[in-house]
């Protein structure tokens, strides 16, 4: 498995951790998978602070997708770089078709825990190659999720991906978390993903760089909403708010949305 793929175990652990504590995110599937996989994470990769952050990030994206599907339930959902994430089970809103996409070796592991149905499929493919998008079923609208992968791609790859989505589907909405350039520089010195041999190389300071004639930037989404922080208590709440939801933290990590 590629180093970038191994980073999937960090958010998996985070979601299992918060779910087991009964806060931030309910994800019994993550608990189940983590119990069986037991990937040897250590150090900061198993930090409770990072776990809280991973849980909040996933919850924010879940909520965005649920709201969008409530408006257009017949849409196709595309989760690119899905890893072992169980968003397909967490999001309760109806959908037309759903494709979870990742490298073939990741999908191989994923199929041990998830079963395909008529409307849910798992696809082994790379975000850096877009030919597979042409073979997806037709749909009036696609909602695409890119969580935890943009920092391992490049501006050109992301632009090509966005272009392929806008060419295939009449309407597209995309949600994507990004590192800023400051975060990439800081990650070269210290980042939990070093423990699985990965190194982010792409940061975004200007969300408009991905715009084209069809694709437009549509907004920024709060990464650590107050209502989720309030599920912590005492020192943990105060520390998390200062370190992960303050001005400095917000200068490192963003969630952007785009529309075509």
C-alpha cells in the first residue's frame, strides 16, 4: 500500500475513538474496522486532539452532503479517496447512485468490510487519472467529496479532476479540504502522517485557482463548528478551542466548496 494510502488509518482511528466515547460522530463501522485492522499507529497519530479534529471534519462533510442530497436526492455521490470511511452508512439521506473511489489496493481492503448493492459501488481508480469518470452512470447532478487527499495531489491534477466532473455531469458540487501553503511547510517538520511515511506537498492559499469557465468557488465551510466543540468539556474543550479552532489553526486548514 502506498504511503499516502496508509494515512487512511489516522482518520479511521479518530472516528472510531470519538464514536466509542459517544461524542462528535457516531460511527460503529469505524469502531468495527479499527478493532480488526489494528494498524500500528503511534505517537501523535493516536492523539485524542487529532481524533476530535478528524471526527469534526468528517461530521461537517457528512452534514454538507446530507443537506445537498435532501435538495436533490436522485443525485450521484462520488467519494474520491474514500479509504475505509463509512460515510455511505453515516449519511442517511437518499441518493441515486454512490461510488466510493480509491486506489485498487485500498478498495481490496474496503471490500472486506462493505458490500456493493445496485446503487452502491466501490471503484479502484486514481484521482490523478480521469478516464474512469467518463464511464460513470449518467446523472443530472453529482456531489463529489474529496476528504484528506488534496494535499497529496497538485493544482493541475485537481483542475483536471474538476474539469472531468463538469464535462461528465450537467451539474456538479464539490467539497474539498485543503492545507494552506503554511501548513505544508509546517508539515515538513512535524506531522502525524510522517509516521506512515507520507508527506503532503500541495497547499492552497487562494481557492479561486481552481476556477474555470464552468467551475466556480462557492464558499468556505467551518471545520470545527461550535456545537461540536461544545461536546467536549472542561480543559479539553478549552484546549481544543485554542489549539484547533483558533485563528492560527484556521490559517492552516480549510474546507472549500465549488459548483458547476
